[in-house]
């Protein structure tokens, strides 16, 4: 496997040398996406979430959502914080929130692995803005995709609730929390947010470069190009799918599936964020395949009734 990866990297390096203009344009494109979409939507939430964790919001929201988390998902109610914040800010923030709560002793390894499986939410502003207006030019379809995307996350959580057995007594590991000043917590939150966001930016650049080089030399069919782009990097794939000569129903179905899978770029972001913890990645991957399949089926069969 290492030799295959090494050969692949050598080929990519060679293509980069031959196509410096494509690489430069791709990096600029990635930075534009990061600057205009990812950074402004995630940075405030990363800081606010860490402040909330330090000031007892986890306990508050845990009591509020205890019946749903305990009975529907069979998981520690403190995971409700991850669920709610992920719905607002979108992936890969779910992995950061999960890691933060795990490191603070609010949830254990199994609970962290389990909650990560069904908190893969795309940013609602991305769906209602970029997908609805820019890519599909139809606000009603954007709202439809958003509802299905969120609903299928809950379905995945319910279906897989017994896959990983976790206690629901809502006790933590009783790790003593440090009492820090607001300024210390704020400065730490800002540094952590920047570290995570630059990791995300780097991953996006790498996968966009690889995707564009593959499209330049290997993929010629626009339909295959759209699918492969979506599997590798979500935003570029959705853009390619939106311009294909297929029905709106087919576009919506494929775009919904790409959103629910997230693209390998997002998977690498999630894996990188949790890499220094015992939180497992494999269940997250399985959940995404299930999430994508259910999303595709629901959009395809409900499209004619709703739209």
C-alpha cells in the first residue's frame, strides 16, 4: 500500500511541475472558497462553542435534550451539544466539537465515536445559498434537499443506535476542570480555531489540486467527471453536477448524495482532527455511506410529490 501511495504522489508531483498554472489557479480557487464560505461560517462558531463548553452550556443543553438523546439515540445527553452546534455550523465542525468534549472528559471514547456518526450536517447557509441559488437556481429544491439531508442524519442515528453500546446515565469521567479567566479561554479558543481552520484549508487545497489534475488528464466524460469530483471534493463535484445535461430531479438526487457523503476531502479533515484521540473513524465512514444511500432514495422518490 505504501508503494502505491508513493507512486501516486510521484505522478502527482510530476503533473504539478507540468501544470503550474492549473495548480496556481486551483490554490487561488481553494483560498477563495475558504475566505468567502468556510472561514466566515466556521470561525465564529469554533470560538463560541469552546466558550460555551467552558461556561456550562453542555450541562444546560444536556438537560433540555435528555429524553431525545437517551431514548431515541441511546446516548449520553451531553452529546446534544455536538448535535445542535453541528446542525448550525456544518461539517467538519462535528469532529472538533466531539474532540473538545472528549478531551474535557464530558463524554467517553465510545460516545464520541457514536455521536460522530450522525452529526454530519452540511452548513445550512451553503445549501440554501450556494446550492439553491448558485448551482440549481431553485430555492424550493434547496430547502427540500436541506430537510432530507438533516432528516436522514437522524434516521442514521436511530438505525445505528445499537451498533455501539454506550451507557446513558449521563455521567462524565469527572475530570477536574481548570478555572481560567475569560481572556485566557478566549485566546485559547482563537488559537484552536485557527489551527483547525488552516488544517481544513490545507486539505481542501490538496484535494482540489488532485481533482483538477485528474480531470485534466484522465477524466473526459462530464458525467464521470462530476461523480469523481464529488467523491473527492464536495464543492467542485456539486458545481460539475449542476451544469450536466440531466433532469433537475437527477441533479438534486446526486447532489444530495454528495452532501451526505461529504467527499474524501471532508473525511480527511475529520480524520485529521480526531487523529490524536482514540475516537474511531471507521464507523463514521460506514454511517456516511448509509446516509448517502438513504438521502438519494428519499430525494428521488419524494421529488415529484414535493417539488
